[in-house]
């Protein structure tokens, strides 16, 4: 049930939702628990100033589930238009809709 909903939201179609944020879905590598977090691009991203004076954005997220003590660490980087350019995860894996 939850999976179906997540897929539908990702498959999205034309909506303003993708501009405001996105769903970060990860699975704990310790116990397999899944987390579905909505990341608001306006409020959840931190600013990062590069050497040229431009602004990029990044997100650092630490997630601890209820089933185990594994700490999942997500880091995502975005360009000045808040488009995702890179991402990495420790102690877990990304689950994508596509
Ligand atoms: Zn876990």
C-alpha cells in the first residue's frame, strides 16, 4: 500500500510538487526499514557559497529508525536552481520511483 502511493507520487505527472520538494525514500541497510521523507527545497536545503561567489545548496540528513540503531547518513548536493547534482548515502540505500 505504502509502496503504491510512493510510486504514484514519484510518477507524478505535471504538478508543482516537484518544484517545491521531493520525496527522499531510503532503506536501512541494517534492518531493511524504509523511510519516506518529504524534503522541502525552500526550507530544508542549506546554502553553500562557492569560490566564484555563486550559491549552491546541500542537504545533510541523519535518519535513525525504530527497529535498529543504525544511523543512516544522506548527503545531497544541488545547483543554484536547486536541481539535484549528486547524492550519497551511508548505512542505507536510496529507493527510487524510476
Ligand atoms: Zn535499521
